DNA sequence: TTGAAAGCGCTACCAC
DNA sequence: GTGGTAGCGCTTTCAA
C-alpha cells in the first residue's frame, strides 16, 4: 500500500527514476538502483494495478475463456487452465477467468473496458461462437484448438494428424500389418475438432504404409459400468477383425477399460498385442501395463499460446494462422512385434 | 473504447452526471437518464477498468486461489471454480485466478497492488499455508472449507457432520440397525478436512440412535482396476459384518464400484440393501441404481462465499466465523426397510 | 543519468 | 437534479 512517492523519497530520487528503475526502460546507475531496490523491499512496494493500467499501455492481464461445461472432461480442462496460468505468470501476466454464459459477452466486456490486453480461448468447439466475437475485438485473441472457420485467427494446437501418423509408423515399423483404432464416442466427433483429425491422420498413414485398419468407437462415454462394457465390446470387435495392435484415442476410463478387457482375455501387452495412446492429456504410464503415447501436453500448447499473445502485443505481431505443435513419441514398452513375426535386425 | 467524455457530450450533460447515472449513486431525471442510456448504447461505452480502480474504491475483482493440484479430484474443483465465477458475476465482479505455486505470493501480490478487493480460497487443506497469509492481508478473504486453525477467518462449508447425521437418521428411521460406512482412502483423511467430519458425524449419530456401525476405507483411490477391487473388498467386509445399509462418502468411481459389487452379489437396492451418499459433488442420480444423497452443492457454498465477501466490503462487515450450510436430503429411492423388517405405519 | 510535470479516464466531493 | 473539478498513482514525454 506504499506509493511510488514514498519509495522515491526513501531512496532520495524522483518519482520518474523509481518508475524507470522498476520497468527497466532506461539505464539507472548501480548506486541509484540499489537505493531504490532497498526502498522497494523495505516498504513492500508494488505499483498500484489500476494506476498502471490507466497510465501505461498494459493491464498485464489476459482473459481466459474456458466454458467449464459440466459434460466435458474436467482433468484436461484443469490442466490447460493451470498451464495457461503458469505460462502467463512467467511474463508477469495474470489470468482473468471468463466462464460459461459469459464467454462471448465477457470477451466483449473485458476488451472494451480495457480490463485485459488479450484473450486466450480454451476448449474450442468446431463452430465456436467465440470465433465471431474474437474477430470484432480490439485486443488480440489466441485459440488453443482449431475451430473449423479459423480465417484470420491465431490458433495453437498439437499436430493431431501427425501424432496419429507417428503412432502408426511406430507400429508398422514393429511389424504390425493390421491395426485397430479405439476412438471417442460418436458425439465427440461433432463437439470437438481433434477426434476427426486423429482418425484422419490414422487412416491416411495406414493407407500410406499399406496396412489394414479397423475403426471402433464405444457407444457410450463416461465412467459408468455401461461405458466400460461398451469399450469391451469395441475391443472384442476389433480383435475379431484380426488386429495385432491398437491405437487409443479416448479418455482415461476407456484406456483402463481396454487394458482390462485385454487382461480378461489373457492377452499380454506387448507380447500378444501392442498399444499406443494418441492425444492423451493424462499420464499413460500409470496404467497397468504402462502405455506408449503420443500425448497432448497442455503445457506445450499453453506456453505457445501465451508466447503468441505476448508477441501479438509487441510492435511486430505474428501473422494469423494455425501453429501446430510437433508431437513426440513416448516409449513405455507397450509396443513389440506382433506374435509370430520374424524379427529383422537394423 | 469510447470515453465518458464522449457519452456526456452525446447526451448533452456533464461528465459527473454520466458517472452518477451509471453508478446509480444519485437520482437522475427520467429524461436525462434516457439520453445517457441511449448514448451509452450507441457508443458501446464501458467505463475504463483501470480508471475506475484508480479513482473509485473498488476494483470489482476477486482473486480466487485454487491450487489445481494434479492429484485432486478435477470435476469437483471445476464445479467450485465455475460456481464462484457465476456468483461473482451476479455482483458485477470478475475472478482473477491464482493457482499453484502462486497461492501465497499471489495473494500478497494482488492485495498490495490493489488488483483485487478480496480473496476467495478454494480447496482448503487442514493446515493450509494460505491461512497465515490471509491474516496479514489488507483485503478480506473467505475460505470455502474449514482449516484446522480458522481463528479470525471467515469460512463457508457444508455442515458435514449434520449431513452424515441426516443420512443415518434416514436409514435408522427406515428400520436399519447395522450400517456400514464406505469412506475415502486413508490419505484423504489427512489431506482434507471434511472426510473426518463426515465420519465423526456418522459415528456420533449412530451412537445416539443406538445402531451398530462398521467402518471401511478402500486402500487405494483413483479410477484404476485395483482401486475398484479395493472398494469391492471393502464392501465385502462390511457385508460380512452384517450391515443392511451403506453410507458412502467417496468419489464417483468408488460409488460405481460399490453398486457394481452389490450387483455382482445379486443384492438389489433397496430391497436387499439401502444406500445413501454423503457429501458428493457429482450427480448420484446418474448411477444404476440412482442413489439417495445428502450432497455437497458447490453453488450453495460459492454463493454464500461471494455473498460474505461482498458484505466484508460493506460498511457493516460480518464477524469472522464458520458459516455452515444446512444439508438437504435428496430421495432417489435407494433406501427401504431392511429385509425381513416388519413395516410400521406412521 | 536524472527530474518535472502532463496526462491516463474515471469517481466523488463541493457547489449551485 | 445537475455541473465543475480535484485528485486517484502511475507512465512517459520533454528538458536538463
């Protein structure tokens, strides 16, 4: 609650010198800087946020739109919000939360009232209403996820097609010639934009590598017993089609249901069947057995999103466009050659 | 981006009249008000947030500390954050998010920089480090949850003891004389403050009503297969001890595991065994069968928390203390008389 | 390398 | 019922 005036007095310098010393926007002699730092520490001084916003050009706040819909997968959303917050703090930015009904109205509100310098958009839907709002805003927006119509927007996302490709490559390289795909329930392919991208990447690469595929989607999502049974049935169907490996792009409960069904059938991973998870935000090494993964890392997406937001505020803002993050394969030992496969060296 | 000056000009009144018309802090003639409203709408005017904070006494922002630890139950945290945000917006307040490492430092930062008018503390641990910080802050704090040392703090929470009591009463009134308790894994009783309160309430009321109890806690938490098996074993043990009803105070996965184990044993709910859930944040009517509940309603807690925060900013702030929310019983048909019980009328 | 002072856009006091 | 205006606490020219 000390003011800059008191710091200046205590350090025996002018107000402007204190301001410059704190912002680093002009060179200060070592001696002066020391006296100011001492005074700041002594008085526990911090610039008043309101005054800073008013006088300066920056609020040092990013608005974060995250609908927090009840039917969405909470742990992932939590991870993204957390990662965004941490990334923002590294640039001395705070996060103002815009949820739910306030998604669009809130974006307009914080933009026209000058409460935030930019907006980070999470949990992006294919036909997201926030796209239109973002285009009208006078402050920059960064989308974490790619809406169908992303013309002129700055978007960040994992390269899901590539992630699926890598998974396929890994399995084909190990000798698999028939690969099953366990996807999200059908609704997810309408509400989110990445499930179709994963499946497309999977099918495209499988075609390239000339291997057979079988696609399965559980009928029911969630963590209920019926959801698990639905996964069991999906796995059963895929196995009947003769696949020797599975690519999983589904939630953690479904992952668990898959390993459960394999165990029930006495199938060992990776001796009898290989497993690779694609686009998971949870820790696939915690399953029994641990599962190879090409994960979606919230921190990677959010770091990039904040980085882009910062650059959009600079004199040389980046061009609009989709910034895809290169996926990485994480080996956990759930992939091996299919049963009966003659191992080739090199 | 229009300024108050332009609104005043467009409406043909002074700046102060516009300010007062918007804040409602003095009476304005109908005609003047109409002209101002028109101008505001036409120019899409919103007061500059920074200027408001600086000139006024309020920032219209509450900081929300929510660590978002990875090992915590995400859906519940999400629900509390969402509920807090919605409650705050009803009072024209925004939420600034303080996560993780910044919990304590962030509270100090927003308080001394005047970024927030108050702090809402979520996910409160028994020995929460934020308690000490809150005591030193120059802005009010409201805890959603009750830390062990809550002297001088304003806390809000469900009356968990009472919630457990109600559950016991309901079962005893139905004729049960031996009730089992399925609790959280042991760690939860150290990390959180409410599990012990539920168990204490359960045991106390059972003693009052002179019924036999059996306490069970799964060894393992989470949604893994082993966790489910741990619940199964707990249920088995309780049944062996002859209970005819179960009180559940555990996460959704454990709830599902309980119903699963009962189904596996051919026990029908409520004909063979009765079930009541206590303190759940998830929807217990979505289980098969639906389960009676004395739920923890995030909205109730958060509405009260924001209400208290608002009052702490008023001329007549409330006294510190723990504000317990009265629990409510939700009947979903999972309770009946125990097998062989002679039904009594009235 | 440092200071003085003009705003930033609003709120709220004082006057009418 | 309305208007004038002094700050709120900073940032950032302009001057030295």
